[in-house]
C-alpha cells in the first residue's frame, strides 16, 4: 500500500478539496450482489412504507414510488381542480402566450422535477430521482423513479420512459436550462438500452415567475415563491442542497430513511408546480393584479409582438396609477405600442405626455418625438426643439442625441440660407 | 532601395574593426535546395486544384511522407520541421482527404494558444473555400459565442481548440459532442514541443481521457503531431499520447545560406568582469541593418525590454524610415493589432519587429533576413526556433546572438561548440506524477465510470481509485467505480499552473484598476512574495504590500528601486525513500522521494549594481511542506579528507550555485522548477550533500533525468567555472553569497576535480 500512503501524504496538493469525513465501513458484500427478486431487496419493508416497489430489468432494478392526491386537495392557495377553470379561460384567449396550453388539457401536463448529485451540467452529474405529478382520472398521481445505485441507470430510464406518455408537455422550474439537458446527458450513456427521449413540449415556469414576481421577491427560488405567493407552507422540509449528501449516505447504507426526506421534498416540488401554473395563469389572464404586475405583463406582450395586448395593459396602468414614474413609463410604452400599430398621431399624444413630465424616460420620449417630426412631419425645427437641451446620463443615448442634433441643425441651415 | 545588400553587409560585419572584435564565433550553415515530389494520384482532385490555385505545384518530401503515413497507412506520425516549411499541409492534407472521402469524418486540432488556433482556422478555411466544398471548421474556445457552440458540436468537421478547453469544456461534456467522438478520425497536436514539464504532464493525461472517451464512442483516431526541433520528438509524442509513432524528418523545404554569429559585448570593467549591456548593443546592430532596409526581427525576453528596444530603434532610424515601419509584438496586444503587424511583415511594409517569444510559435510572418536575440533565449530549441525566423528560401540570412552578462549566456558564448554540437534539449514529461495522475483520474471518472480491471491508457490505477473511494470522491459498486461527489472536478484543476493552490498576484497600483497579473506556487511565494519583497513581473518592479497567506493573495504595487530582495529559506530535507543509488568510491549518488520542509526566515535587500547588502527584514510565514522527488550527491570521507571544514562548505555552496545554472539547461526547464540545496550534514546520512529536487509535488521527472546524467552535468558545471573570466568567483559562476570568500572558485574547482575522477571517463562527442 505504498502508493496509497504517498497519496495520503500529498493529499493537500490535489485539486478539488475533498472532505475527510469518517471512513465509511466497507460496503457489505451483499450489496454488490445482483438483486433480481422483490424479496431480495434490502430494506423492502421500509420501502413499502414509502409506497415504493422495485421494477426489474436485466439484473438491475429501479425503485418506483407512487402517491395519489384527490383532485380537490388544497395545495397552497388553490385546489388542484382549479386548473380546469384556468384552462377554460385560456381557451377564450386568442392571442399567443408562452403559458397558453393551446389545445392541451390538464391531463397532458407532466409537472416534472429531478434531484441530482451536483449542480453542474457535466457528464458525471448523476440524476437519481425523476419526479412528476400528472392529472389522471380525477386524481393527481405523483410518480417518482429512484435510482438505487449508479449501475442501475438503464432500468431507471427504461421505466421512466416506457411509462411516460410521449404526448406529455413538461412543466418545470428551470428545467429548460438544467433538468432536461441533464436528462439528455445521462440518457446518452444508456441510449442503446432504453427508449428514445420523446420530443416533449416544455413550459419553464421560472421564466414566467421571474417576469411577474421578481419585483416583489428577494429571489425567485421555488421555496420563496411558495411561501410568499402560493401560500404553501412546508413542514420539516429537507432543503434541496442537502440532497446530494443524503444520496451519498444512502448509497453507503442502503436504508431508505436517508432519502425519505428528499423524496418528500421532490413530491412537494412537483405539486407546487401545479399551484404555480394556476397562479401565474390567473395573473396573466387577469392582465395583472397590480399596476406593476400589469406593466410586466404588458412588457411580456411587447416581446411577443402582441401589441394590442401590450397597449391594453400599459394604458390601464397609465390610467390607474398615481405613481409619477410608473405613469411616465407606461405612457411611453402605450405610445410605442400605438406606433407599432401604425397609430402614430395618437402615439404622439402619449410621447408628449412622457416628455412633459420629469423622469428617467423623458429622453426616450424626446427621441420618439424628434423622429416623428423629422421624418413624418418634416419639420426639423420642431424636431430639434425636443432634443435641444437634454443631456442624458447614458452615453449611448447621449451619442444618439448628439448625432440627431447635428443632423437636424444641418437640415435647418440648408433650408434657411444665411442672410 | 538597398544601400548595401545582405552579402555586402555580412562581409562588412566580418571585417569591421569595431564589430569583429566582439564576434566570439561565426558559424555558417550551407544552403539546401528544395526536395519536391509530384502530387500523388490518390490525392483528391479538388485538393490538388485548390493547391495549384495557391501556386503550389508539388509537395515537399516531408509533406508527402505525412500524407502517405498518416493518410494512406493510418500511422501516428510526428513531423519535425523548421519554421516556414509548410508543416500545416502535413496535417491538413490527410484530414481534408478523409473528410472529402467520408462526410461524417471528424478531426480535432489542438494548439497551445488561442491565437495560433485562430491562425490555423483562417488558413484551412482558405483552402476549403477555394475547393468550394461544405467542410466546416471552427475554433472552439472561451470566446466562442454560445449560439454557435451547438452548431460546432453537431456539425463541425474540424474543431480547433486548446488543451485547456478540451480538459474543462469538451471532455466533461462529451455527451454533447457525440457526433465528434463517434467519428473522430484524426487528432492533430501542433507545436508538440511546448507540451513539456508540468503542463505537458497534464496534457498527456488529458489525452488519456480523450482516448478513453473516443474509445467509448467507438472511434480510434490517428494522431498527427508536429514539433520544432528537439532531441526526442518521437519519445515526447509517445509519452504525450501513449501511442507509437513514425518520425518524419525528411524536410524538403529549401533553405538559403545561414550565418550564426555569437556576439559578446565588450568588457567595460575588467576587475568586476562587467560587460556592456546587451540591450544597447542590440540597438546598435539592429539600427545598422534597418538603415539599409533589411527586414530584421529582434527578440527580447520581457515585454518591457521589447518596449525599451522598440522606442530606441524608432528614435534611431526615424529619419531613414517612418517610425511605424518598426513595430513591437508581444502578448497583451489585441488580435487585430497583431494581424496587422503579421500582414505588414509578410508584404514588406514593416521593416523591423521587436518581439517576445510570442513570435517563436508558428505565427505566419513570412521570412525575414536578420534575427537578433537579446540574450540567450534559455534553451537550444527555442534559440533555433527564433533563428528560424530569419532565412528566406533562396537568400542568405544572418542570426546574431548577443550575450548578456548572465552566467548561462557567458557559458554559451564561450562554448559555441557546446551549443552547435549539442542535441537540442530533451523535452520531458511525467504523466504518472501521482498528483497530476490522480487529479485527472477524478476527471476521467466524472466523464465515465471505471470498470474493474480497466487501465488508464495502460496505467494500473486500481490503488488510486481505491484511495479516491476512501476519500468519498468515488463510489465502488458492482464492478465499477463511479463519480459520486457534487463538484465539477475539472474546475479545480488547471493545466498551466504548477500547484493547485497558487498565490494570486494582484496589482493595486491604480486603485481604480486592480488586476491580477500572475500567480505563483505557494512554495516559491514564500521567498518571492513575502511582504516588502521586490517582485519582478515582465521586467517591472513591484513591491509586495500585503501577503494574505490564508486567502492566497499577494497585493503588489509598482515601484522603482535600486535593489532586489533575496529571502533566506530554511530548508529541511528528509529522505523518505531511496529508489536508486550508485556508489563511485566515496561519491554516492541517489534518487528517491523526499519531504522538504521550508520556512522563510529573513530577507536581504541587495543593490542591483554592486550586489551590496543594504538592509534586511524578517518574514513571518508558516512552514510549508513539499513531498517530491530528488536526486542527491553525498560525499564521504574519501573526498572530504582533502578539505578543511571551511573550504568544504565554500566548495559545496559554489558547486550548488553552478548546478543551479547548468541543470535547467540540461533538463529543459525553468530555473524555478528545480531547486538545488547544499547541506553540510544531511539528516539521513550525516554527510555533506547537494540535493536537487523538483519544485512540483510528486516530481515531474527533472531530478530523475539529472540522476541519469550526473557526470555530464558535472562536466558542464566545471566548464562554466573554468570559462568564467573572473579570478575568485563571481555571480556568474559560484554565486554572490556574502558568506563566500576569495578562495571559493579555487576550492570549488578542487572539489569538482575530485568528483570527476570518480566518474568513469566519458568520451566527448
């Protein structure tokens, strides 16, 4: 063991600092034996108590846990049933929106979340829990596939993919950037042994939550959104960051008690995604529940090129708000939405309003006005009047204004020859 | 218009009284005609047509060999070629041929730097565009925009990148690169000679990981390497890649007559053996050529030196030529600036360029007529590389090595034969350094679990995997070891820094622009970055204001002082294991594992001009521990009986200083990579001993090489001592320690004679 001693001596020179915790007892030989029948499963009784049972494939197995909730169950501020109302409302909504279910019904959604051994997106970051909630026959069915050890990924993905309908539409929280790419990564390792990944559609609610809630929350972490917005109060929750450690402990000890908390945490997560979808949809469908939120929804419609909807939101904010700053921004935005709809004259009314009131959006309004009078009305003198004396802080806006000003001055000189 | 042409200038240089006195040696290399062969008939017509459009009607012999061996016979090849011999075709031809034959083929190109990768992309794309074929080649580095990364992963035929990206961005995400790895036909490693020492040892392990991933996806790529002239290209290629290689060295590119001049600035102070500065001599020589409108390149060792020489030259010849016809070239210039300079040099708009070794690597600047080096570049291989910048195909060219007063320069200039007859250095790596190896095993396990019985490209690793399991990084289960940790191992491991826990050097001269200017391993930081130390970075003096040892940060500010600092390191060396030893009647040499405990105690301020001690201070830093490899020489009574205690100590210190100068040249490493410590009473044997140890934990093979060639090392030490014109020892030979007395040169010489008698007589080549 000379080499090992050398390694121990040089430990502090190595890369990734490693914790020197207790040395784990040698793993029981039993554990390395193939388990092919239910009776051979270590701690089978304990698993049963968690509603979990093994599924076998070619000498490997994966654990599947199932929990059902009645459709009237209240999770936070809403009961699961309310998604049906929300979907009805969406049906009447003709404009395009990223949260619009289009032709999908609640049964088509798969509220989905994973637990992994790390937060990076590298090949070695293992997914050990694939959790989902779905509407099924007037119930909510939570399905969790759990990886009992790194050798069992084929069975793990095999059962997840064979038992999940490919027509499902994923609903996740940051799943577009993290969970789903990681599923793709790990799937690559077993792609010859398991079904292909279906081309699931995907709603990532993190994006929507950031838009609508960021201004009132310290961060958009799901746990904070739950607590502050959804009325969900977790009891004895296992925080997500502990999941990797608990899983490593489970691997050494094999007792499900180590990951029981992680399973519950994940179950809670997928249920909260339902409540969050209901909540966010309601906000969008009502075009906001406060001026600030309405403006955010308006901006969202701007990005989607839904100008009519955007105009409606901003106009409502403009009319209802008594906050100068919000009012100024919304008048500018109404003006822009009108301009996009080729209603320039009316747009000018809103630009002028923004221009006449002090605030950080004055310059933008001035530029809009100058453009209009220069190019549409062909009145360079009037155009110049709007931008003559303003000195914005932002250098790019300043440069734009300076350029415009010079051009207008030249135009004016050309028109009126010096006497 | 030339006032005098090259031949006339060369004649004049030989005869001019002022100059010829300083010429220590004049070496002429005869011209070589081109050796060309017609395009082979199996080469794709589209490639031939495109080459003909570029004015290339035949291949040089070495290009043909590469095409045949790597393309036709699928052998791993390493081509050794001088600068500007068309080496890129050696790999572009077989790679393009394979892609034209099978559209799904992929190739991976590795270059040591981003700039070289960019160059190569333009070059190969020119060829591809001309052929009008849908072959896609991309660079993939830190600057690649996220939106095109996906395209590159899926559809890039040729992916051009660097080892760092391969290590931290490609391999750990191999599942996103399936189409590359499934169809990987060629791996091109250009500038192979740069992969030596710690960096090379890391890269060799990255290649092991690369091969492992390629195998996993079912491909078995062919390696094509190119290297500048080193003594052991095949051996290096084999240790970097773990494959066996065919050597291609039948260079067919033509070469004009070359003159290599060893120039020693005149002595200005006989007693102190002080010569005129190399910089001013370089200015004088360079302006002579530039005034005659002869394209000249000047190499200098630091960025500051480049700027100094540049401004002098621009001043000197501004009347003859505009100042913009002489340019500087170094790291830190923007890519566009550099492209402009390269272009100006190629088309002759720029007459002169002053560069750091940045232009040593294969950037295309065409061929110049004169090359002047400010001081010996530090290794024979890089001297030849720099010299290769001068020499157009049909014309005579001139290279002038202007020696500085550094001992190694003086040794080289007085022993031109040593330089000219010596094989270029041997590039060494030690991919099995335990720390480097186990760091990369972590990365490899992250990428793909290890099966029981699996080796790491032939290296048995089970014991290390067991160790990593105990450390709870891996999980042994079934018949495999799995990565089981929440970190991303590649992020903690840098290929270019010596030790993982480096001290970062932060320049806070300008409070509004605080920036990191470098890093240094912990061990060296104790003596070079302690508080109040004068730290030299690229020729600029900085004073260390604060050293935060816990956070590993050194805060420095620019200063201008007339002294440097020299810290005393109390070193305790314990021999842990003796792996090999040799007894030469009283002289014992050995190699093994040592533990070095070091503590910085005090530092001295030493005046730059006179080496006087002008002050001191104490250093408060904790003791450091380094476990590494060492080789040592111990003297027994048979030798020591000829000395009294005092003179033995002097001789030991003198010899250690000589070895410190000569050994880095011998093993092709930086002076700071190898420490030499004399001890009057070594702990393990109680004998007077000189230790030479690798400065990197676990060792990287430097001291091992020294152990195998101690006799020639001692011979070089003796030659350095004897050729030094000083009478009683000086900083150029035995060192400048204040404890040395006037006898030191003489006693050191005596000791060397004693040692030499004990080695079997070697016949000089």
